[in-house]
C-alpha cells in the first residue's frame, strides 16, 4: 500500500502584527508535484526506511510522530519506506506532508480509524499556519483562520509549537483548472529550522497597519481572485502582499537576484510570489498562454534554478493506493 501526498504553496501569513483577534492565518494552495510517497508493508515492530534523504531535523520530526502514535495506540507493527519527498526548507511544506503521510498511512494500513482532526493533532503541525494540515486532506485553495491571539506570545513557525489547537479552516476553494503553476527553485541555501525561528523572532510582530494591509490584500484580493478566476486581480493582489508586512521581510532575506526576478515578474503582470519563507518562487499562468512560460524562464534564468516545473493546481487530498508505485 502507498500513501501519496501533494505539496502546498503558502502565499502569506495574514496577521503577524496582533492587529486583530487572531494571529497568523493566511492563504495557500495545493499543487500536484513534487510528491511525498510512503510505502507500507507488514512488520514485526515499527520500522521506517529511506530517511537518509532527509536532514537530521526531518528525521527527528518523524521519530517524534512515531512516538505520539505509539502513545495514542500502542502495539503498532508496520514497515514504512519513504519512496519520494520534496526538497526540505524551501517552501513546499515538506514537514507537514511527511508527518501526515506517515500518520495517514499507518491509519489506513492498520485500520485504526483516526479522524482527520486526530491525525492533524498527532502530526504536531499547525502551530502557525493551518494551510498544510488542511490542504493535505482537501487540496485546493485554503483560507486558514489562524489562532486566537494571545498577548505576549511570541510569533513562531509551525514546527516550534506542538500541542496547539488546530487553526480552523475558513474556506476551501477549487484551484482554477485553466491555470497552471510554474515552480522555480533558485540555487540558494535554504533556511534551517533554527534559522527560521531566529528570523521570526527578529521580524515579528510587524507594524499593525502593515498587518491590516496584508489582511486586506489577502482576503479582499487574493481570495476572491481565486474564487472568480480573475487573473489580473490575483496578480495585483499578490504584488501588494509582497510589498508589506511579514512577506516583504521574508523576501528581503534572499539575494538581490531573487528579489529582482520577482520584481520583474510583478512588473510584467504575472501572478507570482515567494512560497512561505522561500526561496521557492511560484508563478501562476493561464494554461493557453504558452509564450508566458518562456518569458518566465527568461526572467528567472539568472537565478540558476535547480528545479523548474510546470504543474497543475491540485483539488483533492492525499491518496491511498494499493499495489505498485509508480
């Protein structure tokens, strides 16, 4: 049996300035690749293989997930093999996909009966963004309501806050099937988990007015543009998101070349952005405008990308597939 999970693109966190009753929140969407794939087999104990492709932090995360599953449901026996995984720490939400794919696989393989909510809690994810833990189950465009704001609480990344409440799902919108997503991964050293924590500490909270402006651009710009399939409005709203708040600080942490490329994409009217903290760049394009794909490639050529892919938006959750893969 195989579990197949899709990556998510994170457009932006919303309230990173305690400007409202809810902290974090935001918008993101699922894409079809690169995949996370686990194979499950019978075992005499708990075995997990193929983790050499992950860094130490990634391996530790999965070890902790296994311990939480054991605490919840003792006597687990299975053999899991990681067959595919996206690059880590670049903006694909790989930690969330890996953790939930392992949990969902054990749940299906052992017929345990954990609910979606139980699996989300076992993952330990969702301390900041709820996009990944919701898109894993539904795909599509996700509106994440964030967490109830708590005075004096530090705004930190999802992986640094376990045991938290799951951010409520505000809405789920289908990704338009006439659009494609061009993924460009520059050759830049990603932030590690500790570096990301340090970045959050040094850059949040942002000024209240910037947080409010980000929320306006997301909820009255990005979200309705997806709902209505309004490409021009989406391009304008994404450009606005990247000019203020926490997002402009994320963008400013990368090279001049990356910032220049994204500025050129905005200037030419492309619906583009930096996924999560980055450095992954996404460019949403109309499927029938083939010349636009070449133009994006030319703009991003100076980034010496280690990956360029054209994928579809993904409007379903994870898959349980019997038999061989692929």
